[in-house]
């Protein structure tokens, strides 16, 4: 049971990191499209920074999302009657890895 408590606490940390990364992704996407109208000097640098952040944050965001998804999938399946076992952990891990590998494949192609 101590593993489940650790997973819940770890998931909370991941959720906050995901929220911050998602906010950075939104801001960098806006910067790459609109730039900043307040500062006309250096606007190109902001657009370049926005595009760089937006393209570099996708894989860390998807990695953390896959971990977050796997942890919550385990607890959702346990609520629906599945027993906490090695098999359940393995199924959740395989699903999360398949999701992550699919996203990496899409990112590289």
C-alpha cells in the first residue's frame, strides 16, 4: 500500500509540473503567432524564443502526461474492481509506453 501512496503524491507533483509546462506551451504558442505588440524592438527575438520553446516542450510534456495517465489509469481500474497486482501495473505501463512511443513516432516523422 505504501507504493500507492507514493504514486498518488508523485502524480500530484507531475500534475503541477504539467500545468506549468502547459501554460508555458500556451504562452510560447501565442508568442510564436502574435509576438509582443508592446515591445517593437526585439520582437523577432521573442518570436524565435516562442517557436523554440513551443517545439522543445512537446516531448517533456507528453512524457509527463504518459506517466500521469498510467498512474491514474491504475487507480481508475482499481476503483472498477481490478485487484492491485503486478499484472495491473504491467498493463498500465504497457499502455503508457505505447502512448509515449506513438507520440515520439509522430514527433520524429
